[in-house]
C-alpha cells in the first residue's frame, strides 16, 4: 500500500487540518494489461461487432514507482 494524507489550511483556527487519509493498493497495477485484454474478449463475446474502441491500459505503475524511488535519493 501507498499512504497519502491530504491537508487543508483552516484560516479561523490558523492551522493545517487533515481532511483525508488515502490508502492506495498497488498490487493490481502490473496486471492492468491482462484486465484490458479480458474486457476486450468479453466485449467481443457478448457484443459482436458493437465493440467499443477500448483505450489501452499500459502498466506504468512499476516504472513510476521506480522513478520515484530514484528521485527520493535514499537507497535504504
């Protein structure tokens, strides 16, 4: 999981307050292309020639996490 907190400034209290806590599950990122192919197969099976032009779903999450790791600059 990747965790992210969101804050907003409260001017009357003159302080930052947490407004949201997010937990992003990243385990399904690498299989996005498989899900895309599965959806295409479902559409072809059940909708014949009425298949929408589904956009591709390239699994970029791994590359993005690696780039973030390198930019962070701490190998530990």
